[in-house]
């Protein structure tokens, strides 16, 4: 059989497949592009919708902010109103908080209703506090206001409801529109009033002295809080006893020979803030200077016994809170006596009794002052130092070379070719004699101290002393303990140390007496006197943050910084509340004086000086070099006048500028006695003076002085209730009293009217009391 092979012809089939594939890809691409376009359009619409919505939300926040401003205004008006009636409301048994809430909502309702029909709010009033761009979006037309205000209720049912608030935001290009409708409820703020919060902080004080509180002669007592400015509290002679809750000074608390100062009597535990606490020598006087504090001491720098026979006793808690200039572990300027809190005994025959302390916190160490050399001083290994301890740190003669001696005269030292290196052995040679000593020393191993000594005939000579130079703070501590360790090796050193200490510390007194169970935290070594063992080092607390004195723990430094910052705030405004600053110390104690923070000023001139220049039209009359405005008022409405108001313009220095409060009832324009309770002081009220004030009698109330307050046989007593009654009197009569008898505006808090400073209103978060209800979006 014949077989036939037959082939099919398939030319052009590849081309057809390519065309089909391209067509298919084209269709897919078209679909993808179409989907992408639709997605883009959807995202554009969504973006525009979100933009409109966010614009609407921003407008709603503008409305809420506007209502917040109106609420703040109503709070100021209400606060002034409540203060003006405070005493009467309290006496009548009215709940001050309920009354405040009722009056706040009533005043707010009046603000919102102004220019509108009864029961409606004025939308233009709200718009006036909104930004220009947001005003047009507020299209509400109903404007109904539902007021749930009841004088006897204090809960969430007391409120104002603004109904049908409507926001409409429309895009001009696309016509896209977002509408938000809601009711807004404003609740009462729920303020809590008390006698301590309703009035300014200064009402608690007996004395606010811009420069100094000066106790001069006689027996002086102060019962009430005290503020003293840059020059501190000083007891020059006689006795001064202060019983208070708070004593603040920008300067030192100081008592001199022949004087006795006592702060706290055990009935109160005052907080005492000062730069230094010290005794000082007065001329050639060698009588004891006595200082007793029963309270919580917060000291920026040192406790110093400079006067001979100083007798100092402190109980409570003591905190010296300065570690270095910035109170940080990484400060390059760690060794600076000006920024290191310690205790120093420099006066011979002194006694330091710390037995009553529960805790002792000394963040710094003692220094050997170097007035002719570097300001930093020479650091010692102790947080409590006695002047005689300096000898421990002197370089002994056996470590001197090239015929050097300790001390040398300045010409001798200046003749050395390489200074201290030419006089003291190198560290390697010292290590051969005493390797333990060498381990403490830096390189160079010694530093110099220049001291000018008086000579006979009135001449002087400058001596140069050599002191050991330590690696760091821990090495200084270790050296101190090594030097006085009571063992055979250093027994002779300890005996010399003890003998020199006994020269400065009164053997018959309490010496340096510290409770062995005290909570102690200290950068340097701490020691106390033990009747059996003499001077012994106290064991470190387990939690001592200065276990490594060159790198204390951060938590402790933060606590110290908080105390330092609180001290700054109290210096600026009596209280740390509502004062904004992060400073740890005042760069200049004379800047931002307390007088200017309390008393009204126009530019650089006090309002008192400005009105005193006008004269009798403002109630001021000449009394010597001063301009004085004084009058009596009836603060309680019973038995006639019972308090004085005295405003004095007496700037400058000199006896002729001092205002003596005895002149209230004498002098050029005497005032008669007061119809008051016989058990109270005849002189009582408020005194504000731009200069110095002399007190030689009893006075109840408040004294604010732009200069010093000087005491001599005086008895001052703070009377917060009286001072607050006087302020109430000023509120009640603010708009009706003639200029000659106005006084409230002299206080900065009320300079521009009784409602200009609302005190507690600044501590209320108004926004949390403004809430939405029935909120809807695009409901139509």
C-alpha cells in the first residue's frame, strides 16, 4: 500500500496571537486606569469631606473657646462680688461655693443675653470672640438658651444650655458641605472656697519687708508670717521671738553678740527659707550670740557660727540644698564654696546643738576660704567643718623641698622658679613615704592660699599657705577620715585635732551634738561629739545619695532642685503657686523685689508715689520728709472705727525718712483711738510704706515696707481675719468711696479694679465645664 504524508499550512497564527494578547492587555490597562480614576475621585471627595469636617470642628472649637473667654469674664466679676460680701455671707451661714456657682451662671447668662430676646443668647456676642475666618461658619439661628440656675443647688443640674448650635462649611468649588449641629452645656466651675484660698497670700503675714527685718533693742515678738528681702532678718540687740508658719528671706537670718533670736516655739513648725543662717561678731563684743530654730530649715548656702561663744540650737529638719552651681552631677564647676551647703564653726567657744533634728541633709562640703586667690576656695572632706580643722589639710614640713616652709611670705614664694612645684614633693616621692596619702592627691599635689595678716604698727604681711590638692570629693572625705582615725598610726594627729576642736567648741556646752539616730545625707564626712570617745564620725546612712559624693543619684538632685526652685518662687511672690520659673537661684537678689510684686506700679513709679505727688486731693499730707495718707474705718459695722489704713511715701534713707507707726496717733495729722475690744492692740490695720518703718509698740495686722522694718520693744501680730475684713470693706466701697479714702488699688492684685485679678479663677480649667450634647453630623 502507498502511504501519503500530508502537512497543514499554519502561516500567520503567531501574529494573530500577538494581536489578541495586545488587545487583552489594552483592555486590562483601560480597566485599571478607570478604577484608578474612580479611586482618585473618591479620595478627592473624601479629602474634601474631611477638610470640611475639620474646618467645622475648628469652628466648633472657636465657639467653645469664645464661651471659655466669656466664662472667665463672668468668673472675674463673680469672684470680686463674692470677696466683697465674703464676711457677711460667712456670718449668715451661706455656702460660699453654692453662692459663687449661682452668681457665676447668672452673670454668664446676663453676658450671653445682652442684646438678645429674653431666653435667647446673642450669637454675635459669641462671634466677637472668634477668629474672623470661623465667624461665617457659625449659622445658628434658633439661639434658644435654657438656664437651669438654682441658688440652693450645686451639682451638674446647674447649667446653661445653648441649643441648636449649627456649623456649616461649604466648598466654593465643589459645593461639598458639612453640617454639625449640637447643644452646648456650660456647667458651674465648682470652686471651693476657704479662708486660705479666697484671699491673697500676703493676708497671712505680719511683716513683708522688701529689704530687711531689723531687731534693734528691747524685747520684740512677732506672731505671724514674715518676709524679709535682700538684707535678711537680723537681730542686732535684745531679743526677737518669731512664731509663724512661714519665714522667707532672700538674704541671711543673722544674730549678733548680745542678741537672742528664736524662731518657732514648738506650737507651730515653721518653714524657714534663707540663703544663710549665721551668727556674727559685733565689734569687740564677746557676749554670746544665741540662735534657736524649731522648724524645717531650707538653706541655700551655709549655717555659720562666726561670733565667738555662739550658742546655736536647731530642731526639726535641716536641708542645705546646694550641691554645686547648677545642682547637677556633670557641672564642671563642682568645687565652689559659693554654691555648696555646709555647716561651719568659726567662732571660738561655740556650741552647736542638733540633737533635736530628725533629719540633716547637707548637699555640699566645707571650704577653706581663699579671699586673695580663686573664689572657689579649697574643698575639705567634711560637711560640718570647724575652723581649726584647716590644719589637717596643711602640707606638713616633711613633704616640703628646696627649703620651703609652710607658710612662706609672699616675696619668698614669688621667688620660687616654679611656684608650688618648687616647694612640695612630687606625688611619686610622697607615695614612697605614705602611699595611702598619695592615693588621695591630684597632680599637682598642693594648692596655695594667700592670707594677709596684721602686724604691729598698722602694717600687714601676706603669707602663702600650702594645702593638699585632692583628686575628687571622695578622696577629700577619705583623707579627712584617714587623718583623724584614732589608731596608733594617727593617734598624735587625732589628739591635735581634738585639742584644736576643743578650742573652738565650748567643752561645757553641747559642743557639736547630733542625735546618733538622725537621718543623714551628706556630701562630706559628718561627725559628732561623744562624751566617751570624743569626736567620732557618724556612720553613713544606707540610703545616702552621696555614697559617691562626686556623682550623687539623679533622684536626690531632682529633689534638691525642687526645693531650690520653690525657694526662688517664694522669694518672688511669697508662694510657689502660680509662679512660673525654672531658676534654682536668683541671679540678683535686688531684682524683681517683692514690694513691686505686691504693690501697684505705673512704669517705674509706684502708684503710692504718683498719688502722693498729687497731694491732699488723693489724701496725702506732709509729715516731715514723708507724704502720709491715713484714716480709720469701720470694718465690722459695730462700735465705730476699728482699723487704720496708712499709706506712706517715704523713699530714701536717713532718720527723717523713717515712718514711725506711733505717729498714727500723734504727729502732724493725728488720728484718735479706736472703738475696739480692749484685749486687742490700739494700733491695728494695714500699713504700706515705700521706705522704712519703725515699730516701737504693739500692732495687729499687716506691715508692707519698701525698705526695712525696724523693731524696738515691739509686739507684732498678724491678723488675717482683720486684714481680710479690711479688703472686704474696700470691695464693698470701691466705686463709692472718695479718692482720699481709697486704698484697694494700691495692691497690684486690684490695681485695675476689683475684678481685674481673680485669684482662684486661674486655677480652674474652664474648658472641662463646657461640653457638647446631642451632637450630629450632616443630619439632614
